[in-house]
C-alpha cells in the first residue's frame, strides 16, 4: 500500500522580498500545526540533468551567530546523511572533520565545551 506525504512551506516576505517569517508543516510530522524556523535549505536533485536546484532562506533578523551554528550543524547532518546514503565512512568522516574545522575557526567548538 502506498501513500503520499506532504511538506508545506510558508514564507512571509517584506517589501524588499526578504523573508520575515518561515513556517513549515509535514503531513506526517509530530506537530499539530506549522512550526516556525529562522532558516532553511531545500535541495532537490535532477538526475536527468545532473544538477541541483536549491532554496536557501533565512529571515532577515537571524543573527550571524545563529547562522554560524546552523551551518555547523548542517555540515554534520550532511555527513550523517551521506553516510546513510552511501555507506562511505571515509568520506563521511572527512565531512565531519571539515565541520569541526569550520566550527573551530568560528569559535563554536570551544564555546560548547566550556
């Protein structure tokens, strides 16, 4: 038996077309309504053309500090997803190492251990 799941994004824009609010909702999610967030990345792969289409958004009031933490976590999540998809531990570890170097260069590593 197959089924369809839906993910809905709602983006409020200001007069300069900058996001002021991002909400998402998943038909199979745990929440009973939309969930607010400050940034998001959506990537879809076109295997026929071997190209990536992406939507990267953050609300205009998101702090640089929050974006730094967000990207740090995204890099590690990408490594985990890559490992699940390919079973290539060597490359996944390399991505994680890059994430740690990225976090260290921004002072995120020391902050989390203090």
